[in-house]
């Protein structure tokens, strides 16, 4: 039977997760140069339209439709056939399936948007649209089914509460592939690529943090104690990641930065995501601190190595997804969530092995398929990158004939 409290909670959570995509647009846009602000924002915004179309007609059915050999859902729910106001017998028994569908849609929307930070300031709009659509169909939908839709990884016991594998690792692996295929921005190592508006980035961070309560808390699919646990764990991990990153900057460089605070908060939030509903708040604090340390080191190394992941998608979201999924294998407790598993600290070493297996499978699959899709898109569209002249002019003028600032 439908529970009105659960239904209202998940509808609100869906709206909060949708807010995360415009928030991500602001977060990314503040870190690029002023000539690329609108182009960067539009790359996130357009995913709301592209992925929602895909989700309604095939994505939801591929992800959550009747299972086909553990690999994918069939297309029996094409165009939301049979998806209505009655609860889903498989996934959400107290809310209308339409509510479950639209909540999951918001996850699908933001995931390819996350990838855009890796190739910021240098990818053409048309190829970007084609790649994102293909990627959602052949990477996001299958992995979503494997983990959340009753697929083969779920059968093996792999757990992901709110998207460490399905969202953050897939987007991080795709980001790594994009950096390799597209190459660095023009002038890397010679020109300074300074954020043009850190207040914009901090506003995006705050809105992302707010939306993350719906992202993680809503993944309980009920207004219950598990949602409360995920809600609290989300906040404390974000807090710990922020504190660790700022402390490291203060200790090593004598100058804590607002960009470091934003990066640390997102690192903590992303890393706790797969574990949020399965662990205690004390474990979430540890995960947030570890995320701040590990992601700080990854971003520092990236800068020294010349790996032009423009906005640190690999070092924060990809690495965060890996660390959080593995930490779930360590800290999970059935005392927190009886539908979960006991982890290493509760005497179940095999669950840690299972989580590592999930990381390897999803990471390799997402990277390889993303690499191939980028190459295919490059051939079909006659090139992924802006021309050198267009890159010098900037996305806003070259691709959209607009300017963010008329001065």
C-alpha cells in the first residue's frame, strides 16, 4: 500500500537531486575562465533534457525492467508502459512507481554531467551531446541494472547505497578516458588556468551539499531510520572532508583556501555515498577524513603530472567512489541496516572482497566502453575538440554566440 509520508519524502528528495545538476553547473562554472562560463553551465543543464528523454523511453526499462540474464532490463516498460501510480513490487513497495522512476531519473541526469568537468573548456557541443546519450545507454543503464536493478553484481552481494559505483565510479572512469582521448587544454603548463569566480563555486558547493541529503537520504526509499542514518552520515562526511582538506592546505602551504574547502566537502560527500545507509556516523567521519586526505593527494599529483582533468573529476568523484565502496566493505554493519551486510570489522572479510570485485568490474567496464565511445563519437562527428581558434575565443562565443559578462 502507498504510504503518503514515504511518497512525499521521495518526491522532495527527487526535487533535491534535480537541484544538484544546476548546482553542479555553478560549481564547475566558477572554476573555469570567464570565456567558458555559459558553455560549461549548458553542458550540465542540457543533460536534464537529453537524459530525461532517454530515461522515459528506454533508460528506466533498461535499468529496472525485468532482468535479462543479469545483464540488462528488457524493454517491456518502453515509454513507461505499465509504470503508474501503483507501487513497484520489486523496488519501492510504499510509493507509486512513477515516483521511484522520476527519483532514479535524477541520478541518471547528473551522472554524465559530472563527466563534463574533466574536459571543461575544450569539447564541442554536438559531439558532447552524442557521447553523453550513448554513454547513458551503454554504460549508466547496464551498471545501474547490475547493482540496483537485480543484476549480476547484486546477485553476488555487491552493495552501493546511493551511487558510489553507479554514479561516481562510472563518471570518474569516463572522465579518465576523456582526458586521455582529448588531451590537455591549449596552453597547459604555459598559461594560468585560474578560477574566474570562486563565490560561484562555493554557491554550487552549498547547493550540492543540500541536494546530497536527498541523494543519500532518499535512497532509503522511505522516511525511516535508514534515511535518518544516511542523512546524518552525509553531513558528517562532508564536514570531515572539508576539514581535512583545509587542514592539509594550512599545514603544507600556510594558506587554507576556499577552493580547497569546496573540494574537500565534495570529496567527503561523494566518498560516503555508497556507504551512507549502512554505517555508523563515526565510520562516516573516518571516511570523510580519509576522502579529504586521499583526494587532496590525488589532485596534487595530477597537477604535477600534467594530467589535464580540468575540474578534478577523476581525483574526487572517481577516487571517492572507489574508496567509499571499499570502506563499505570494512565498516558495514547489519546492526545499522539489517538489509545490508556485515563488513570486515564485524568479522565478514568476504564482503570486503566482494566490494573490491565490484570496484574492479565497474571501473574497467566504464573506462573501456567510455574510451571506445569517445573514439566512435570522434569519427562520427569529425572531431571532439574545439579548433585552436575556438578554444582561444572560448566556448561562450565560439559555440553559443553569448557572453556571461558584458563589460
